[in-house]
């Protein structure tokens, strides 16, 4: 019997046993859809982090009073021990770190921003020295960034994020218009390109003003973040060592004492992301693993339940002249066809789920190209394993034994 | 056609010392204990015997559906023990038509599809297949039921479908294990009339039954008791319609 004939028999059998086929499909669909959706979310998060979360480019690092903290104890220790970083620290770096091409600083507070009865809440108001916007560049949507002259004069100007524009300038061009922060009027001179939100936190709810103005408005109390660009990105580590030495000396730390500040690099953020998300991902994989197991059990059950019926069917086929290899071929094609169909539906569902997740939840989802073939292989293997081995066993029986199956 | 022996044609069936035991846990059931049987081409044989005497076991061996524990079996002069899996499949497909007491039809396939099944495995092209299936169904008066599935047919009609399936490859040997066992008496006579006709058309027929009335259709009645042939006698068949119902 040829492949065409076997395929016909397989399709006939799938169609004749619609309910069983559907239930088997269900297992494959559950497995594939869940593994791919999860992979899409994981993939999307990773992509987002490596591409968008930080503006830190090559050879750039930021010195912070409190760096990226992953547990409560570290946070409490840092609050207690770490000294505030000041503009004096920044100026010392400018003078005493020859391998730094640029040093800039910024400080931030959170305030509401208003304009003519409109309001946006909890906006990050940061005072930046102009170099910050060169070291950690923003894509500019309209207008321009803050100039040195404006910094020198503490000019009331603002470079704002997309959320601020959306909320305060719903139908008008913001450039040249006024907004107010803590009673201080600011002229909008530029708008940053939209970055979107990450895990529910908008990346676009900010107002940047000259550092000198920020200091006037909010005092010198907030600790500053120092952004440093190494002259040679390949030797950023040397620059970091220089910066560390200068700051330790200024903070009078003895050699045995740990740093009372922390340094953040793009790589560091990615590493941190990875260590943070490893747990999330292993939980996700566990859940997916369960659904794969559930899918597998569904398939296995259907197969086992139908084995009796199928054993009799095999007996009938053998009694009228089917060879072992005819039977095995038919069942193999049947299993693969079912898996293909289930896989296809599963992939489509996952595509839909990824779209929905992206649209309605804070999770970014990105469809991983390797996922469909991988999941397909897994599900086919399950189908073949649970479908073929009983069929093969039955096919090797004498016909009468297969016919006697209860 | 009893003159077939004279022209040196081997018998359709020849068994010597055929045994079949089943392991039942610690003990073994010896269903057949040495059956010697010769059936010539064109014969119409009834196999009788009480329930549990080994009739079905013998039929399954003759039909190449089962393997003997001991003894030898020649089908058309060919020793069956030497046949491989694929050759056995071919024998079941081409040379033997088997009719089961319980029909053994594919529940989810139409009558025509069930009848076609042996032709599929025989490598007959689709168009011819359909044609021959329709012819076989016409032979058993079911041409108008070919798209019905087994559960849409009566018991007698199902048995006729399974007979059509047995006939469709034009086998030389037709084996039927209690073909009327699940049917009422009226339907049974219809089925037996069909066998009589098939015999007149030149088929070799072996029918298992434990009903005397049914056995009376055959030319020869072999009785099995406790796994051995207890008697083997010629019979003058009674024509259909003269039985007392
Ligand atoms: N597969 C089997 N396993 C165990 N015992 C069997 C099996 N098939 C038949 N037997 C036994 O062999 C004997 C003959 O059975 P069978 O050939 O079916 O009898 P009959 O068809 O004459 O009623 C019985 O005792 C039956 O219980
Ligand atoms: Mg029996």
C-alpha cells in the first residue's frame, strides 16, 4: 500500500473518529499554545530590557547613591551608610578623572505637572546638566534638548516625555507652551520619542529641566546620579576604577570599608535582569511544563482508551489482509497529521495570545521564531510515542488476538 | 467437482496433528488436540460440535488468523508454517474469505467502505475497488444499503455485508464461524441460502455451526469433540425451504 492510500486511510480514520481526534488535538493545542505564549512573553521581556530599558551606551556608567538593589537588607544598609552624592563629587570627577570624556549629573523628585486645568501625576522631575542628554541620549520627537546656556542661567525650560504631552497637550503642539511644576512655570522646548511602558511602568512620564533650576526649586538635598562616559569605551573598567578611587578618597573610606555608592552599567542592568527573572522564568517554565504534561496525559488517555477499539480495528484490518507495515504506516501518518493540525491551531492560538498580552497587559510579548518548530517536535513525539507504540504492538499480534481485545 | 483429486490438484485444506493450547495462568487449555482434516476444492463442509469443543479455534487456524502450537497445515498444498508475515497477509487477503459470528465490521465506515477494505490492502485501484464492492454488495442483495454504517443495518444485513467483504477478493475458500449465531431463524435461512448459492457457483465453503438445521445444508458434516475430530460423514443436503422452522 502506498503513502497516498495510507494518508487517505489516516484522514478517513481521523474524520470517522472526530471526537477522539478532537480530544487528542486538545492536548497538542494546550501544550503548544502555552509553551509558545510563555516563550513569547519571556522573549519579549528580554528584548525590551536589552534594547529599551536603559539608555546607557557603550562606555557609559552611572554612579548612584543607591544602585540597583535586589533585597531589603541591602536597601536598608545603603540608606543608612551611603552618603548622598553631590555636585561637588561630580566636579571632583571632572577634575581628577582624566580617562573620563564627560561627567554629568542629575537629580530627580516626583511631582504632579499641570497646565490649564489638566494634570499628570507622579511625574519624575529631574534636573540634568546638558551633558546627561548627550551621554544617555533620548530620541527627540520635536524641538530640542536643554542647552548649556539654559543650565548656566537656570532657565525655566523643560524637555518632556510623551506621556506629559499626551495628558497636557491632547490636541495641540506643546513646543513653546507653558506647564507648571510646584508653581514654577516652565516652557516646553522639546519632546522625547515615546518608549512605551515596561511591566506597567510608563517610561514616558518625565520632565527634564536644567540642574541649576532643579536645585533652586528643590534644594541640594536630593542625591545626584553621576553619569560618566569613558574616553575609551574598551577601557571603561579603568575609568570606573579611577572614579571609585576619587569618590572613596572624598568620602574618607578606609581600605577595608565597602564602597558607599554603586556603579551601574548597561551590562550590569542586563545581568541584574537575568538574575531577577530567572525565578520568574523557571516558574513560567514549570507552568508550561505542567500544561505540556497535561497535554501529554490527554493524548495518552485518549490513545489508551481507544487502544481497545483500535486493537479490534487493527484485528479487522489484519484479518482482511493488512500487513504490519500498512498498519504502522497508517497510524504514524495519523499521529503526525493530528499533531500537525494541533500544532498549527496551537501556534495560531499562541500568536493571538501574544497579541492580546501585548495589547491588554503590561507584559511585552514577542513571538520567538524557534518556538513553533520546537513545540511541534515535542508534541509530535508525544503523539507518536503514545499513539504508535500501542498500535505497533497490536499490529504485531495474530489477527485473532487483536480481534479478541476487550 | 469431487474429481479434483484425480487431476492431482492438492486439497484446499490439509491438516495433520493440529494442536492449539492456551496458557491460562498456571494451567494450559488444550483447545485442539491433534486434528487431521482434508477438504477438497469445491466441498461444502459443516463443522459441528458442542460449545467449547474447539470449532472456532480450528477455524481461526484454517483461516490463518492464529498460529498452531503443534502440527502442520497445508493451504492449497503450501505449508503455512513457512509463510512470513507479509505472505500470510496476502493469503488472508487473496485466498480466504472469513465470516465472523460477530461480523467484525469497522463501525465508523459505510457498508461499501467495509467491503472495499480487503481490496485496499490488495492494491486494487480506487475506481475498480468501488465497482467490485458494489458488485459484491449486489451479490448479497444490499446494493441499496451501501452508504449505511453498520449500526444503521440489521443483524442479517450486517452479516451480509461481512459476507460481501469475504467474497469481494474472489477467494477460493470461504470460512464462516457460526455466521447465523447472532441472527434470528428467518434471517439465518436467508444467509444459508446465500451460502448454498455460493457453493453452486463453485466456492469451497466451511461453515461452523452447532445447529443441525444449518449443518444439513452441507455435503459433509465434521463433528469436533474435545479438540479432536469425533465423526466425519457425508450428508445429502436438504434444499432450502424444506426445514421445519
Ligand atoms: N484465547 C483463548 N484463551 C484461553 N482459552 C481459550 C481461548 N480461545 C479458546 N479457548 C478455550 O478453548 C476451548 C475451545 O474454544 P472454542 O474454539 O472457542 O470453542 P467453540 O468455538 O467450539 O465453542 C474452550 O475451552 C475455550 O475456553
Ligand atoms: Mg466458537
